[in-house]
């Protein structure tokens, strides 16, 4: 009887996750980082991110946007963790007009080139990272 319960538990808890993981797949197909507005208290810009559903099921994906300042510090805020509409298999969706803002913990933003990073996840809890793209020198701060 104990063996039967263990087998049932495996089917109920593990197998549904395996089936879902196999049908959900996606990729970042394009990222565009505009120059944005730069002032002493931060950077504000609207990168465009294009996501493709490469899986076999319609799915809602989650995107994390981060920037790295010239000192090497990464800035990522919860507000930059966004989700797509449901995307059909083989179709793409664009994020446009996402306004991100980097407000450093110091008086002025360090002058120099900033890197940008986009991570794609299958779920809100970031358990399944599907893709990631980093762009060196995504934008400059020169003030």
C-alpha cells in the first residue's frame, strides 16, 4: 500500500511539471536599447523586447530587464519584471514603451557605458529561465 501511494504521488506531483516544461519554450529574438533620458538622478528609457513562443502551447512569458553601470553594479527592480500577453506557438510579441528607470544609490550616475540584460522566464517565480541576452554598451551616460 505504501508503494502504491508513492507511485501515485510521483504521478500527481512530478509528471504534470514535466509535461508542462516540455511544451513551454521561448526565445528573445530582438532587443533594442534607445539612448533614453539621462539626468543626474537617473536614466529613463524604453527598450523594445521581442519574444517568440517556440513551444507547442500558448503561453504567457515573463521578462526581467536589468542594467549594469560602469562600476559593475547591476540594477534590476521588480517593476522591470513584466509579462507578455498569451503568445500562440510560433508567434512573436513585442514589448514597446516599457519605461525603465535607473536611480543609483549615489548622488550621480557614473559616467560611462552601461550594459543591458534581458532574461526570459516561463513563470512568475523565475524557476524556468528560457533565454537571456546581454548587450554591452547598450547606452551611455555622459553628464
